[in-house]
C-alpha cells in the first residue's frame, strides 16, 4: 500500500459508514481532501461532491483540482455550480445553498477544531446544554482528528490542498473565533483548550441523551403531568413536541408551560401554530389563514 500505510493511525480514529456509497463534500481544502483520502480506504464506493458557489473568479480551477484528487484515490466526482451574490448573511446563505445541493447523507470534513469553534459559536448565540454538545458524529466521520492531522494526511499523499481565502475573512464570525478567540483562550489557559471543549461537549451530549429518554416518559399533552414534571424534563418534552425543521425558541416553550399550568388558555408559537388547553389536555394546532388574517386567540 506504500505511503498509505502511515494513514492507518488517522483512519482508525474515523467513523465512516460501512454500507456505501459514501458521499463526501469536498471543497479542496485540507480537511475535506483528507476526508476523501480516508474515505477511499474503506473499500466502499466513494463519490466526491464539489460545490462551486460562484463567488470567486478561480472557483472552476478548484473544481478541477478536486476532480483530480478524486481520480487519484479512485473516487467518482460530481460538481454543482451555484450563483450566490455578495451581501448580508453570506456565510449562512452559502451553507444553506451548499447543503440543499448535496445528498442528505453527505459527509463533511469537520475536525475537532471545527467542533470547538461550533461549541463556542453556539454559546455565543445563547445555546444551552444541547448546544454545548456541538455536532454529532454521524455526518462528520473525521471529527476526532485535528486540523494539523488533515494537513499531515495531505502531505503524506503529496497533495497540495486548495487555500480558501474566505477562511481568513473577518466578516465571518467563525473565522474570528478561529483566529482570535481560540488563540486568546489558549493563551489565558496556558494550554490547548480544544480538547477541554471537546470533552465538555461529549459530557453534555451524554447528559442530553439521558434527559431526552426521561422526557419521553412524560405525556406532553397531559397538562397536569407536564406542569408537575421537573422543569428541565418539561422543557425537553415540549421542545420535542414542537420541533419542526428547527427547535422552538425558549420563549415559545415557556408560554406552553404557562398554558399547562393554567396561567393561559392558549398561546401562539413560531411556525404559524398554537397550543390550546381543553379539559386538562394540550393540543397543537395550525393557524389557518383566512382572508389574509389569522384567527384571534381565544
């Protein structure tokens, strides 16, 4: 196997699925290139997906380079071209458009460093214990590796990854966390804080699993049971009940608790829905729009 022999140390830390095909999102940077290289060691069919956001003049060159790497490791290659424009919320819009264009089970090259950044970003947004858990492992098979590891993998394979200038753009909050916040935390702690953040996230993830199991035992439609349950479990039960594409905000959860306690007959929540209480039971309803107006709360 030659030079790939030295990659087994990295490969053994990964969690690739065993039932291919394996779809990999590959931008051409060190992390996603390492993802593709390691995925090719599984023996499964591997497909590299490259998304061109249309934001840089040389983006087609990056696509060609990813195609070359895919050919080198024996993977198939697919490219998708988007047409994004500069403007507000560019990072979020790019991410949303990218994942809309990729298979639902696509794997990404997020590393432990990305995980630490994500945890900090979640906390900055006011997230609770679930946010502290960060990203799961299902679609992030190399998340135990460090960014230095992915660079080493590329060096071992004599592959020069693409340098994405947007990774230095201070307009993006993640970049500021990466280049300013984490280095400052390392300096203050006098150590590498990434393993500390990862460990805290893993503990939070296990705690969240236990609380979710306990919350499932609550009949969320039983107002008395919900009102008398421990607050942490009641909130989780409500969040699971109301969750759509995104979890409900804390204000909506608290208003539903007020309905369960008899402090209100009903409340409107996000997503054009409402929760009403009748004879001790809660029901979730969709607000129907009639003649351009929503019905008044009763």
